[in-house]
DNA sequence: CAAGTTACTTCCCTTTGGAAAGTGAGTAGC
DNA sequence: GCTACTCACTTTCCAAAGGGAAGTAACTTG
C-alpha cells in the first residue's frame, strides 16, 4: 500500500544522463568502478579480478576514469613501484548504480514471465 | 561526511551482475531501454529520439534485447507496416537502474570536490 | 507503374577491443 | 657490472563493432 506502480520518468535527453551513459556504455567501465567500491586497488589486482580484461583496455579505462574525475591514481614507493587507484566522491557515488544493476541482473537470470501472446511476425 | 557503517557491497563476480553488464556495457542499449520505459515506441520513433544512433546499430540492439527477453516486437498492420517495441517485465525492471544512472549523472556534471591532495606522479 | 512510407539490410570505412609480446624503472642476486 | 625479476604500462597485430549513407522490400496511393 505504500507505493503502487509509481512510474517515475527518466529524462533520457538531459546532459547528465547522456554523460553517464557515455561512461557506462562501453565494456569494463562499470565493472572497474564496481570493484573499486570495496576500496583502493592496484593495477595488477584489478587485472586479475576482471577475467577477460586485457592490460591495454584496463590502462585506457583507468586513464579515462581519472580524466573524468571518477578515480585518483597514486604511485606508491617501494622497490617494485606500485600504482593504486582509489575512487573519488563521484566514483563512490556509482555504488548506488552498481547495486541497482546487480538487483536487475537477478531479474535477468530469472526465467521469463510470458504475458499475453502478442503478434509475432517478420 | 562520516563513513557509513553499512557499506553495502556489490558482488562483481556473480553471474547476474556479469550478465547485466554484458547488456549495458555497449553503446545505446541503456538509452533504448530507458526511453522505452515511457511506453511502446516504433522503430522510427526510437531512431529520432536517439540522436547519433544509426539504423543498423538500432536494429541490432533491438534484436539482441528481444532475444534476451527484455522487449517484445510486434508488427502493426496498416498500409505502411509499422513495428512497435514494448518492454517486458525484465525490461521494465531496468527503470530502477535508469533512475540510479540519471541521479549519478548529476553528480558527474557537478564540479569536482577535491579532497586532500595526494601523491600525483607519472 | 512511379512515388511515398516504414523498417530494415548492405556496403564501406574508421574506431575499438582482445591477446600477446615488448618496454622501462628499480632492486636483488651472482 | 650484468642479468634476472616484478610491476605497470605500451605497442603491435588482427578481428569485431560502430557510424553513415545508400539500397531493399512490402504495401498503398496517385
């Protein structure tokens, strides 16, 4: 009774939404932002967490995300030099999106709920 | 801003999340799903709502989304034959994600909030 | 039968992604 | 001093995907 199907609209045309999709609408970006939610990670750590993600693309994504102010790169001293990536406030704000995506993902895996049979043709 | 004690985590490894990113992690998909939230739209309507999206890619995305059970294609009779695309329950469930993305988008456009100056090097 | 409408499909070219190998900085070992 | 080793990239090569324009198919109207 609290809330029925309150249909909030999404402004697909607004600059903010377009910008967000520009970031999300390519492989690996959302995954990188999501796993950095748990805390700072080094280049190698991200690489091994994301199976299938190659060094080149990872490097490119990190550069892009840093340029957009979503994460901050810092070089740690020490014999083998290490680089750590940490989310900024903008990057951390992505957590909300990540959780929404995860919840939606579960619906995706669930079996289809067929409604009415519609006209199907080609 | 104090640190929230309950930092909800996102399981980046789970199948559901991966599947969701497989759908979202490419251009235009999220935009298409978002503007279909408002109701069924025809091919041409989607095309003109999404500036920059070409016919070929739109056609491909719609096929893919239909195959994944996110939307339903139906051919409307009439002299010029028209095709309408309508979201299924899985597709409508994306609305939550879309709204989260839109909210996050506004943070993205906002000016950076520089925290403490960290080690910057290259 | 030519023109118009709608929904695609094809073609061509550029951009991006994926996999693997190479580079450079800095230390440790011989 | 030379080599080996680690880590973080960068480069190279090739396949896949995207962008734009033009072509196709079905069907009606003039």
